[in-house]
C-alpha cells in the first residue's frame, strides 16, 4: 500500500506504526499541513491516515487549512471510499467532516488511562484481539460529542464517550494513542499546548509521573498497536488487493 499521512506536528508522526509499515513493504508519504504543505491528489494513494495535533477542529480562523483538510477527508472517505485511520485529532476531524460534532471536553484526559471496548467494538474486526479494558496514552482537551450518521462507537471511557469509531467498512479512528515509542512523551511535552494541558491536569510533577507511566506500559502499547495495525490492514484488503 501507498499511504498518505496528514501530520499537524513534525514530532507527532505514525510512531511505532512506521516500523510495521516498513517491515510489511508498505510506503507512506507525510504532508505537514501546519507548515503550509499542499494536499496531493488522493487518487494517488491507497489509504489516508490523519494524525494528532495541538489545534482544535473548530480553530479555522487560526488554522485556515483545517477547512480544506475536512473537505479533503470527507471526499477521501465518503466520496472515494479510501481506507482511513484517524488518531486523536484525526478521530475528531473525521467525525466533524462527516456530520458529527466536536467540542471541549468536560474532563480533559491527560495521562495513561484505561479505555474499554463497547459490545460492537469487541465483536468487530478493527479491535479484534484487544482486551475489553486496556491502558492508552491520552492527551486531549476536546472530544467527539456526537458521531456522524452511520458511525459506530467501538470504545469508550469514563470521561469520554467516543474513544473509537468506525464509519462504513474501511474508516476507523481512535481518540487515544497506542503508537507510543520511547521518545514519544518527551517529544510531545515540548509542544506548548500539550505542556500547558499537562501541567493544568497533573501539576508541576505531572511530567515525571506521565513519563514513568508511559515507560511502564510500553510493552503493552507495542502489543496493542501491532494488533490494531494488523486489523486495520485486514479491513483494507478488499479495497486495495
């Protein structure tokens, strides 16, 4: 597969998924929207991944490229039927692009926190082999409030109803992160918006606590990320092979 990856920060890349893609012979091309790079023709790609970022989906005046990005996602997924994987902001962008809604979280989730599968998530392909309850890296102060018509909620948490979502046969999203690597936390904490959210949620000592939690859960993150990656690839098979 040739995958287009939309990034919103240089350090918020596909993480541990990069090695999996390389080992399987897939290629990926990153477009850095926050740096003014242009969106290519989606017909040149077999799938679309949209990653996280410190901006919110409604901040179109500050980040005007969000308008084009949401239209591009809608056309890729709804118009062209391209396989889609959205992480964090990419989860929220798909929801809004297809008619759902996103807003500030009543209770931001910052830290390594549990997510649990819904009945539909536990019985579907995308989260097959994932435990009913598992730890994930959370770093968000916005969330999907309503999912689009035709979408299904696959996972949830106490503070955030829509932690994972599917739309149609090949579009899947996660609010949380499993693609965590050894340097992920330190790279992300240097992003000003993330640093501010971390200190607000966990205090001045929160960084060390969160770093340790990531380290303690790294092995499980890696196992779960590989399972989700394999499952996502399985959902694309009919479209691309």
